[in-house]
């Protein structure tokens, strides 16, 4: 039960009162207690489990939701809510607050009874506020220290980031320079190989042209010789007959006696 107990303290500016009031609340699972003071007088409201259950049933709410809604409006002031602390006769007071639920404006009221020994309740509320202020101050100090540590770490990280960025740029520049040198060297070698290949191709073409020209010349000479042989005039048949002994014998004239 103690692990589910919560404490809140709310300062309220009441329109109908010159002085603010302080509402200290202790919240349990099924009920809650209120202690209220204006600095001079004090009141209490002990909402029992039966009272809370009855109020929750009137609004068709589970007890847990009723407790949560009450804590939400009495633990922190809601700008849209209207708070009041009105007289209820016999020095009693009625604490009320408004809120909207599903478009409907609701008003919850709880009657508070006066205390004869208001100093004790007022002192208890002041002690709670002092303790809360001390805790908040310590939390602020711790948060400030944590912030300073984070700030120092952030500055270190920023410095390292800048150093890494500069080193990265220097490294990239050096790598690019080396790469550019290698690339230019490769390009020069490729141009040299291309020139060599081009020269070889040119020389090969010239050699091929010379061979083709030689073949054409030889072919032309062969054709000329052939034409000369075929076009040679025939020998004189008479001369041939004179030279041939057989021809001379056949051509001798015989004289009859």
C-alpha cells in the first residue's frame, strides 16, 4: 500500500479570495485525504473508500479513473478549470473544480471541515513544501551538473568531429593526388601503346599496299609476255620449204627424154 501512496501540493488562486490556498493531497488506490490552509486557518477532507466509490458510481466511472482525474486536477492546476473554495456554513468549506468530459462540463465538490489546531496542519504543509523545494533544488543542482558534464562531452565530441573532418579531408586530398598521378601515368602508357599500335597498323598497311602493287606489276608483265607470244607473226612458208630437204626433193622438176 505504501508503494502506491502519492503526495501532491497545489497552490490555488481563488477569484473570490484575496489570499491563495494550498491544497496538500495524499492519494491511495481507492481513497484520498486533503489538507487545506490559507496560512491562518486549516481544513481537512478525508474521502473514504465508500465515499469515493459512491461518487464514482454517480458519474459512471471506475474508482481508479475517479482517483486519477481528481489527482490530475488537484495535483496540477488546469487553466481550463474553474476552482472555488466557498463557504458551506459552520466554518465549513466546499472545494470544487470543473472539467470537461466528452463535451460535457462537470463539477466535482468535496466538503471540508475546519480544524481547531490549524497550526499543526499549516506547519505540516509548509514542511512538505520546504522538503519539496529542497528536493527540487537538489534535482536542479544535479541536472545542472549533468548538463555541464554533457556540455563538456559535447565540446569534446565537437572538437574530435572537427579534427576527424580535417584529417578526412587531408587523407582524401592525399589519396586523390596519388590516384591522379597513377591515372595520368596509366593514361600516358595507354597513349604510348595506342601510338605504337597505330604506327604498326600504318606500317602494315603500307607493306600490304606495296605487296599488292608488286603483285599487280608482275601480273601485268606476265600478261604482256603472253600477248607478245600470241601476237608473233608466222614464219615464211617459202623460206621454210627451201630450208627443209624433204621439201626440196619433192619440188624437183623431172625432165623427160
